[in-house]
């Protein structure tokens, strides 16, 4: 399942479907706008039903607006609203209150209020305005109205009273008589307060306003309203489906982008682009796509664009914009998952660099302050530091004193100069002694322990020089004693080994002769065999002592030649072939040809022989022994690994010393010199031998520089 979910093909299909969903959603919105724009009347405005339609309320409020405008035209408050809002235009409640007719910087006095209240309405003028407006009423074909103003009646139907118009499906009825108001309506109203506002100008006139929408007009506009409602909600529903599909696909891509089926994360080549470039691309693509679509729709609504071209532009722009945004956004998400986002941001990289620089500076300042205080503490904790600080303070005080006095007596400046010269002399004198001490320390550190610092003049420096000379002398005596002891030990071993060779050779020779004498009892032959075996072991021990003493004394000759490591291994295994066959061990050799080193052939043969002999003696029976030769960084490395038959409780560094054996009980044959000789021969051939112990595994590692002509 993971293989399918995290497959590249499925991710690509999801990206394509996401772009298609966004483009389809944009086309759905544009299609809905175009269909809605093709309607002749704009009636629908998200009302719950047609009875709450703003256009229906607009028609029912027209007679009331005419009465309202007639009063305001007569009293000069505003121009008559001959051009009332057309269907589809926003209708605003334009109520002129007493506060609005008074400038902000003026106050209404009681005298003005009484004058305005006492104003008599111009009934003749109002009647004339009503006659003219109802004659020019252009919505009279859509509604039936009955308006009675005092004794005047204005109507476009055969109704005798206003109450007759209340029989229609959509009507409104307003009545004002002696300050009492009656308001009845079958639908929502826009202006139910206009007649009440006329109380300022006319409190006595009787007004009855009734209006009803004609049945055929109501049916026509109800059909238009229902069609527009269907267009709007179909567009909204389809757009929501596209948005939901795009959201699900986007969530899937966020979850799987950059992730493999094994749980690891990988990046694409797009992820190496700077974060700021991705952000600029997303913002630019989003704003650009919206701007282009807005411009295209605006031109279309102004009848400058054909609808087919609008569809093509919308699909192309939305697809390209969503492609850029999705690609850049997924790249940013991949960088977040792989924790590479700071590395791909110029701003974050600069901020991180600045923070690191600040941290380094603060750490440097902290170390500097710490070092300063440590130096001061160390200086004050010593006699020399106290003396130098005291001298510095005394010198500063004297200089300040003479500077102040020289202002009064210029001749005192001579004393100040004298103090300066004296201070320079003291500093130079002590600096010379310090240089001698530094020279002596460098000589001793370089190995010249016989060097002695000459006599110094400063008392504290003289004591320091004496201590350093004592250290050098002690080191010289210690090294001489150690060298002498080592030389005596080496000479003793060499002499003893040399002196033992002749008698051992004689013993071995006579033992060999005795073993061939006929007629010896069987018991005597066993004794001869034991003597021969022990004599041979004593001979090997004597030869090993002689060899290692010769190497460590520096008297052994080394002849360097070009050696093939694979050939050395083959020869060493051949020399021990019989012992290997009898041991039951399996040797696994991996030694490629042409791995050349520069070493002494005889000594390297002895090294490999000792190592193989050690393996044959201490390895667990019926196990494998691995010999691997390889080249790493210009060095030839031979590793020999075996499983020990005894617990490896020794220290790997001590096992190569003389007379140290892994078998502490010494139940096996051996003298503890095999690995010591191998290590010594390896080192004089400019190589290294390292012993590694891991549990019961014993590993010997030989390292040489690859041969170079």
C-alpha cells in the first residue's frame, strides 16, 4: 500500500487533478457570472424567498417615495428624485434630520426652532408636485397604486378605496390621520419611516398610500428571481465541490511530498532554488492571476470581450497560476521536512550568520575578560607580579607628580624625564634576564638537558634560573641512568644468548647422535626425545633473545626492497602448511595482487611467521582465520583475525612487550617474545603493528606506506 501511496506517478496525478480542480472552480465562477450577467433584470440578492426580494420592496415603496419627494421639493430641502434608483442599483436611506441641516459650527436656538415649527405647509405647491410626479410615474405599469392626500386622490386603477389594493398577493398600506400611523404590508419594506419624517413640515394633512404589484408582473419577476437563485446556488455548490476536491488533493500532497515508501525524505532540483524566489513566485502568480481575471471580467461586463475568449483565458491563467503556486509551495514543504529550509533562504542564512558572528564575538569577549582576570590573579599571586605592579604604580604616581609640578616650575620636567629613563633601564634590565630564562627553557625542551642558564642579576629571576638548571640536571642524570641500565640489560642478554649458543648446539648434536644409537632401551629413547624437544625450545628462546636485543640496541641491519604483500602471505602460509593442515583451522585469505610495500624481506617473513605461529597455538579448534590485505588512503593494511581458545583478559598494549603472554597460566609452549619481535621488526621496517581485542576475537593489524618509486 505504501508503495502506491508514495509512488511518483500517483503524486504527479494528484498535482494534475489539483490544478484541474482549481481551474474548473475558476471556470465555474466565471460561467455563473456570465450566465447571471445575461439576465435582463438583476433581482436576486440572496433572499430566502421572492417575497423578501429587494426589487419587490422597491416597487411597493415607489408611491411613498413620490409623496416624500414632493414635500422636500416644495420646501427646497433637495432636488426631486425624478431619477430614483433603477432596478439593480443600491438604494440608500436618505433621511435628512434636523441635526444634518445645521452646520457643525452653529447651534440651533430656540427662536429658530419656534420659527421652523410655526412654518405652514404650502399645500398648493405640494398638490402641484404630486400631480406632476404621478403623471410622470414610469413604474405605473408594474403596480397598482392608490394615494389619497387630503381631498386629492392619485391612482392608476379602478380602486375606489386604498383598502381594495390589499387584496393582492404583494401589497403595502400606509395611513396617517391626526398623528396616528397605520402600517400594513405583505412583504419586506425599505422605507417605512418617510411619512413620519414629514412631521417637521406637515402635521395636519391626511395621507393614505396603498400599492400592490400586478399579478402578471409578480409572476414574471418571481420566475426571474427563481432562475437567478438557481444560477447562483448551482455556481456556489459546484465551486464548493471543486474547492473540497482541491483541498483533499492538497492535503494528500502535503503529507506525501518528499517522502519515500521506506520513510526517508528526498529533495528535488527545484528545492535548491532560494526560498525568497519561491515566495515571490507564489505571490506574483496569485496576484497576477487574480488581476488578469478581474481585468478580463471587467472588460466582458463592459461588452468588450467575447464570452468564449473569457473561458479560455480563465482556464489558462488559473491553471498556470495554480501550477506555479503548488510547485513552489510543495518545494518549500519538502525543504521543511528535510530541515533544509534555513539553508535555502538568503534572509535566514544572513540572520543565522549574524547570530553566529555575535555569539563568536561575545564568546571571544568572554574569553578575553576571563583571561584578563586569570592573568591578573596569577600576577598578583606571585612575588614578581606584586613587585612589577608596585613599580608601575610608583612610576605612574611620580610621573603624575612631576607633570603637575612642571606646570608651576618648568624645571621639574627634567626630573620627570629622569624617572622615565630610569624606568626604561629597569625594564630593559629585567627583560634581558627574562630572555635568558626563555632561552634555557627552549633548550631543555629541545632535548639539550645539559644546558645551564648563566648567572642572572635580578634576584627573583636568579632563583627561577637556578630551579630550571636543577630540573635540567635531574633530567640529564635520569636519562643517563636509564640509558645505562637499558644498555647493560641488552648487553647481558646479548652476551648470555651468544654464550648459550655453543653448548646448546653441542647438546642438540649429541642428542641427535644418541637418538640413532641402536640397542637403547625404550625408556632411554623417551628421555632422548624429551632432551631434543627442550633443547630445540631453548635454542629458539636463545635466538629470539638475541634477535630482539639486537633490534632494540639498534645494531640490526635493515635492507629495504620492494615486496608484494600477497606473495609474502602466500610464502608464509606455505612454510606453515603442515601445521595448518594438522591444526584443523580454515584460513580465509583475501590479498589482491600488486599491493607493494618497502621493507626487509627476511624480517617481514619472520613477522608473518610469528603471527601465524601465534594463531596456530592459541586459536579455537575448527574455526576460521581471516587474512585480509587492502589499500586505504595510500597505505597497505594487513588484518589477521582469529577466535581465541582462551579468555582474552590481557591489555592489548601490553601483549607486544617482552615476556608477556596471553596464556597467563603458561600451560602452552611459548616464551612471550613472538609478538615483541614482530612489533620490533615491523617498526624498523617503517610500519606499525596494532593488536585489537574484541571479546574472544584477536586481531593483528599491520600498516605500511604503499611502495613509491
